[in-house]
């Protein structure tokens, strides 16, 4: 895929928000179902092994849907999505982290999350 402008990345993030919200919900279900299936796990109203396998399949579908947009899903817990971009001739990743209300961070592609900075105004 190509590079995103900031406007395109923000638009794509808005379009992806329902998918990202579902990833968070399915992720929580998957954790609960996995814990319930452990030898000492407490039962859950969510179901058992078939529901766990269904949640895992759904999570994979949702993650694929994010990747197909050209965005990069870098983490699931917490959810982290990067949008490849160019900022003043420098390759960067516009960075959205679960809990962020908007796309306001970036980091150089070669520095990773530890180099995360606020986008200039």
C-alpha cells in the first residue's frame, strides 16, 4: 500500500473505529474464555471451547481487516495501529494507541514506539 497523509490517516482511523472497538471486545472475550478453559479456571457465561475458537477466528478476521487498509497493526493489548506516512521528507508512522481520542502522535520508522512524539500543530 502507499503512504497516508495525516488527513487520510485520520479519516481511515475514523472508518476503522468500529473494527478497533470490536477487536477490544473480542480480545476481552477471548481472554475470559481462555481463562475459563484452564484447569483451574472459573466457568464463564460466554461458553467453552467452540466459543473460544470462534472468538479467535473473529479476532483474526478483524486484524486482517485493519491490515488490508494499509495500516499496520503493531499490538493487540494494548491496541496499537501505525499509518505509514512522510513528515517533511522523513519516513514516519502516524501512531494511534488504544485510549487515544485522535491521531496526534508519530514516530520515525526507524525508532519505533519509544521515539513517539506529538505531531506538530
